[in-house]
């Protein structure tokens, strides 16, 4: 391999070590350059650090052009600290460029080439016009097929190019009938020997028998139209058949196969070698689809717009978007199609990551509030709080304070597993705001939770001489009116509430900090509405979640937020013993509950929310509560909690449970978030199979909050054929919210994982949030490097990127038009 340094011998001797060293120096450089060089001012002295880097690096990069690069790096850094801002900006850009080149010269990474010259204004215009061509104009499409494609969401040439094959068939390795193995999917060819409708008892089945080399294979359809079958297939026709092989006695067969007919020899051209198979668009024949695609690629792929520069593409061993479209639709060899997909995915992810970085940059440029708390309230609160904060709580708190005392608005997501102690952290943050003369608002997703927060906060606030108030939907007329007036006049400091906080008539005098608790229950819009309640400067936002968010999602959906993680539980917490049980073990479960109750502990029994409607679960919970009270736990006191209760009713039930006037709380999923009763030691979840894992984890987190080793029983129904049991077993295996979230994401996919309330999920055409984590990390890295060099995306090389960013993400990310 040769690299831009010239000879192979220039390569550093210890690549891993070299990479680590380069990354260690890149980090502060990127920090200094981030937000359009905003942080440059905060950096006082980096020369000593850079000198020590250069001396270490000169050992690892001995001689050759790499040493030359290192020398010019040194030149950028010599005297850096005493330069003015402008010179420092230029030097910083150069320095980052040099380090990036050195990184790309490391083994395993391909050589850096000069930037592409294709990225020119005149090309941009032509490209946009070509890619926007209506799909009907592609050769072979026309009005009729055009309609069908449009119904599938494909209306332009660009849409068509991104309609990549669902799979590929290697026709050069077509199986022979005798080679077929039951249970495996395969492609096979044969000639139609006989066909027609056959009766099996009452059931009608359409069958085609194909043969080759004296072997026979049966194809069967249970759903078909006879007229269509007769029209499509003729005896003597040659077929290419794809499907899963099964056996009926000794006869091999394929049920509902994918079929392609080979009518004439001309077809051989498009049906040999590796053949793309598109997901079916209405009645468009697979062969027609392939021809259309070939025409489209031939005529238009050359106009494809890629956002990533050629040098970056090469450094990751990927293809240009142009080649990727060609290889995706007409692969020239093994592995090319996957490489093409990855290349398209990288391009998509890079655009998104650039947009997110720009958004973070924009947020930080908004005028914010520099809080100046003197810390007395915090000291007094800590004295009242019965525990010492954990190391993780302290660390996250320090991150929050750093944001709050800086001039730009905070936009921070705190992730902490259930029970990790997020409330106290947010409360200390709120006190800092109050002490600095601002109001703080805490928004929770349910009344129960808001009321619980309010109770906790209220008791502290009183001792600290702070005015707190509660605003929920069940705070009615007169009380609401006076609360609104207090908030507007600045006569309360700390306001706890639900969605009621973002109603139109709520006005704050000086909102400084907005906390959103259990953010997964809110949508992006609601977060934004709370933020808009500021009085001028944007309030600091602190967003908390107990649903651990897998990396791919936090880097995309929440990519505009800084992330803090409370990755430690308060001491003494024991893992919750979890068991999946069947209906037949119900009595045993009741025994377990009785035993816990006897020892003075309390219990939850939970019913699922079905289809977002509470009707059914309400019925379940209500009837079961009566039954349990009468027939099972006659000596215990049972309470019922569900969403239809009024605010005060709910509060009453919760308080009764908290203060041990109830032994068992029968509840719907309103229990899910935040409820905190340390004496509860067992939770029984009915119909556990209907819950997502993340939600089960949340529910389970209602116990295990005290000293006692707690128990979670998941009562479920499953059959051997589904994967319910396997899924629920994850709960038995781990108490780690992150692991559970990753599993849940894999099982349910990103959309369901985030739930319908989250509208922030980006739609990708090639990238997958399940498998592309490393592509995503690289895309993020490259986006940051690019913005360091070209913060306003003004260079010619950023032209396509800017266009694509505006076209694809500007609305979604609420970016003001770029450029
Ligand atoms: P979550 O992160 O799920 O919102 P909470 O803030 O409700 O967790 O805290 C869970 C429980 O842990 C509460 O009873 C709280 O008082 C307690 N707690 C919080 N921090 C600590 C700590 N550092 N040490 C011991 N207990 C703590
Ligand atoms: Mg909480």
C-alpha cells in the first residue's frame, strides 16, 4: 500500500498506539473548533500539551512525508497561545486537517486523494433537475407503471434510484432440483410439465409441476386467481423459482414461490449472474422492474448527489454515490451490493450528523442565561436529603452546572436507569436557577408523578423558604387562576406540573430552567413548547429519561442534545429477582405475595394497556381487584389505581399506599413511571407478553427501591412457536436497563421502540439504526471534521451537502435554511 506520505516504510510502527495518540490530540482541537470556534476563547494554553504530543508522535512517525506533516503541525502550534483569534482559527483549521491526514495514513485505512472537482455549482443545478425528473419519464415506465410506482411513494428519479433491491439472487449458482434441501431457501430452474387446480379434501390448491434432469418439483398456491395463473404460465415454459423448500411425503415442494418466466433468449441478458430482486410493486413484472432500473441507472445515476467528499469516501473504503447506485442495481461481483448499501447509508448518516451538529451549534449561539448561584440552597438541601449522592449523581450534576453557568442555553439529556436518583439531581439544578433569581419548571408525564414530585419538593421547599406550586389538569378554576397569577407575577419559584404547564394561558415571569421528566412519554413538540415559555433568553433545558436509549438512537434522534448518564445505582440496591411464569403457576405467585405481605411489605399487581385504550385494562384491573379482594387476599387491603380516576382520587390512593394504609395496589400502566414506594417488594405483571421489554423494565423498577431483595413475577401466555418466552427471559437474565433496551430495539425496531409519541425518528432509505453503529460513528466524526474546516458550509466542496441538508433535514431538524 502506498499512502500520501509516499512510501510504505513511512507508516507508523505501532498503529494502535499511533491512532490513540492522534485521537487524544484531535479531541481538544475539535472541541476548540466546535460551534464555529466558539470555544476557542475558553482555551488559554494548549502549546505545552501540543509540544508533548509532537515529541511522542515523532517516535511513532519516524521520517518520510508523515514526519513532514508532523513538522508542519508543529509550525501551526508554535506560538499559538499568543496569536489573535483570527490567526488561531486559521492555525486550528490547518492543524485539524493535518491530524486527519495522519489518521488516514494509518494502516487499514486507504490513501487520501485530492478532493473531487465534481462538486461545482453548474453541476449542482443539472443534478437537481435530473434527479427531480418525474418517474414516468424514465424509459420503460410511462403513465400506467408510473401510477403504480407513485402509489409506492416513488415519484421521482431520485426516489427510484434509492429503491434498492430487497435481495439478490446469484443465478450463476442456480441449484438443481436434486440438490434442494428441505427447510432451506434456494433458487432453482425448471420447465413446466403440468399445471392446474387440485383438490385436497375441501381445499383447492393450484399446482405446477416443474422438471429438469428427470427430477420433479411441485409448486403450490393456496391463494391465487385461476384465470391469472392460466394466463401467466404455459406448459413448456422455463422458470426460475425462488422460495423455501418443504416436503410433502417424498415430494419436494415450494409453497407460494417467487417466479420468473424466461420467455425468450433475450432475457438471458438480464437474468444471468447476480440478479437484483426488488420488492414487488403491484403487478409490475420483476423483469420489467429490472429493465426500468437499468434504464434509470444508465440515464441518471451520473447525476447522483453525494454529500461526502471523495477523499473521505476513499478513506473508509466506500464508493461514491454514483458507483453505489450502479452497484446496488447492477452488482458486478460478490459483496459489491452490500458495499454499495453501506456507501449510501454512510452518505445519509453523514448528512444527518452534519445537520445535528449545526443544530447543536445553533442552539449554543442562542442567547442564554448565565446562572450565578451562590450554592447556599444546595448546601441546605443536601443537609436535608437523607443520603449522600452517588459518584455518578455528582458527576452528572457537575456537567449540568457547567452548562448552567455558561452563557449558552443548556440542552442536556440525563439518562439514568430506574431508581438511579434523577429527581434529586434535577432538584438541585432547579435550586441553582431559583437562587440566581429565575423560575424553574418541572414537567412530568402523569398527574401521579407530578403530584409525587410536588409532594417531595414541597416538603423541602418549605424548609428552604422557597415557593412551590403544582399545576395539573385537575387543578381547577379558582385554584388554577390563582396559580397562574402567581406564576406570571413571579411569586412562585418552582412549578411542578403536567402537560398543563404548556397550555396557552400559562405565562412565566422569568423561566430559567425547564426540566422534562421521563421524556419518552413526551413528543418533540411538547419539549419545544415548554422551551418557548421563556421570557426572552432561552431557558436551560434538562431532559430526563429512565429508558436507556441505545447509542444509535441517541446519536440520531437525540443527536442535538448533550448526554449525561447516571450509570450507578445508590448503594445497597439488590438486583430484582425476576421469573416468567404461566397461568398454571398463578397460585404460587399469590403465595409469594402473601409471604411478602406477612413480613410487612407491599405489592403491585399490574394490567396492561391494550391498544392505547384503557377500556380493557380498566375492566381487567377493576374486576380483578374485586376478585382478589374477595377470593384471594381477603385479609389484605387492596387499592385500585387507573387513569380514569380524578387527580385527587389518584393522589389519595397513592398516598394511602405510600403511607401503608393499603397492602396491594392493583394498577394499570399509569404506574409505569416514577412511582416511588421503597417498602413495596413484589410486583406481579399480568399479560407480560403484551409489554415491550423497556416498559417491563420500567414497571419492575417500581420495586427494589428499599433494602429488601425484591421480586418481579411476569405472568404470561406463550406458545412454543413464538418467541415470547425468549424475549421475556431477557428480563430474567439481566437488570441492566441498557442491555434490555438494546434487545428491545433489536426485537421491535426503532419505530416501535420509541413509541408513536416520538416523532423525531429519522427515516432512512439505506441506513439501518440496528446495524450501522460504526458507520454512524464514523459519519459523526467526519461531520465534525468538516464543520471544523468549513463551519458555514461555504466552500465549493460543501455545495451538494448544503443542498441535501436543506432538502432532506431542514424541516425535521428545524434548521433555518442553510447557506
Ligand atoms: P429515578 O431516577 O428513577 O427517578 P428517583 O429519583 O425516584 O429515581 O430515586 C429513587 C429512590 O432512590 C428515591 O427513593 C430516592 O430518594 C433514592 N435515592 C436517590 N439518590 C440516592 C442516593 N444517593 N442514595 C440513596 N438513595 C437515593
Ligand atoms: Mg424519576
